C-alpha cells in the first residue's frame, strides 16, 4: 500500500473517530453503535 493511501486511510479513521466521539450516547444508539465500538467502526469505514 502506498504511503499516500495509508495516510489518507488514517485521516479517514481519525475523522470518523472524532465525529462519532462527538455524538451523544442517544445518537450513537440510534445508529446501532456503542461508544466502545467507535474505533472498530471507524477502522472498518477507513480500510
């Protein structure tokens, strides 16, 4: 994997973690996500 692609994936991961982290527990629940699952969901979304 190229360095640029890796960096872009990392950026997407960080943005997703940040966005989900800002959501309330209620909003996360509506999406079917537990707060403990944020990193896993972000990893799936970015790779």
